[in-house]
C-alpha cells in the first residue's frame, strides 16, 4: 500500500472465507507447504501480488518471493521470482511490495540469518517490477543480536513513511516465536527510526503469545489494523486474525499505536488450528476492499486466498435510484 485513500465508514476488511477464491495453490500437499504471506498493490488498474512460497522444515523452508500480476485480482501470472539465495538467507518470510509516490517499485524482503533465529529486512528498488530481479539489495532493518525483525507493513501518508514490523526477542532459547509489533517512521522509506511499540500480546487471551500487524487502513477518521495472534507456541504458523484501532483523531496524526479489540479472533480457517493470517488489504474504486490472505486448508497446507468485500448498498440504490 503506497498511500492512504479516503476512509470507508463502518466497513471492515474481515475475511468471510465462504466467498473467497484460491489465487495461488500451495507448492505441494500437506503441512509445511505454503503459498501465502501476501502483499498486494493496485496500480493503474492492475493488481500486483508479492507472496512467499515455502516448503516444509528440512526441505528448504521459505524458498522464494514471487511477484505476479492480474487484471481482475483473482487470476495471476508470475512476473518475477526471487530466491532466498539472492540474499544469503536460510528462509524468506513475508515481503512488502510498494509503489512509491515517484512511481518506482520497492520490494522489502524478510530474510532469516542461517544457523540462527535472527531475521532482517532488505529492500530492492527499480523502475519496473521486472527490474526488481536484478536490483541491488540494501539492508533497511538489520535487527540485532537480541531481536529478529521481519514481516513489514508499509504505508506512505502525510508526507512520511510508516512501517510496522514483527519483532521477536531472542533472549530465551526455544521461545523465539514470541512477538510484538513495533512502529517506525522514515523520511524516505529507507532509513527508519523506531517510534513505539504498536501492539503487544494480551495476557490470558487468544493473542497472549504474540501479535503481528498485517494491514493498516483508515476507518471513520482513524487508522485501524488487522493483526495475527496466537495464544501458545504450539499455534505458531497457525495464527488467526484480529482487529485493532489507533486512538488518534485522524489517520495523518496517528502515532501508529493500536489497541486490540474483542475477546476472540474476527477470522479463522475452518480447518486445523484455524490458521488465517497475513491479511493484505486493497481499497477498491467503489469504496470496498479486495483481500488476500494465507489460510490453512483441510490437508494442512496453506493456500493464498482472495475475496471481494463490496460497500454496503444504500437505500436509494436498492430501488435503482442513485443517492447524491
């Protein structure tokens, strides 16, 4: 998402599952085979989708980031595939695809440091999507010896760049799956300053073990977010989706800090532990949303799904009379 459009009142981008289509099948059947962690943008009427392809543990993990395009948002053709070897990474996680205000393309890539639980984020930049294949990589979120940083969500608004990243503390061995979401800002989208903890787990609730902001969008004059949450380490890779709100009066004055809402997830898969995660939200020209997300299917594999949420029908429109 490269900018914040006008908010849509009382309409939330919550997946409903039954009205979704499969945009990308997993690379194989069974647990550990995933196509997902999507990041979508709509440019000049064309849908672009970056996503991660993953094999099971011991068979390569996050193999590649794929960028595909589609005229209708459902049927995609691959444009670029960038493998983990390009970054010297053991695995790749969620990318962030961004179309900048000066009409350039950026791909922010989450990379696992070999032989450790550490993650960092690199960026590629080019004049075209195809050009990302050969673009020079630059580290923008290095993390440190005590923290892994990945899964960025990036918004340009109010003349500033905003980023929410999943941060995992590395201080307790075998407990590195714990996560918070941290908020950063930047004048150029390349040099980032940490500003605040954006979202934290809630003790004793469904999101007690970790939370990861997955999309940020305007609702009724303030920022809202969807996020992934889980209660236990055993639910790692099978997070469900929740909703959170910022306290600021308007999107451009928000400081990027969110408060989680409700006692239960707002969306989950009907299969397995209910994994439905990495929601990416596109605003449609008619005031609705197109959603992309990774979800667990019956055999345990994860597929990349999409669904369209249309804006509410106004009273005058039901009778064929427009409302001005």
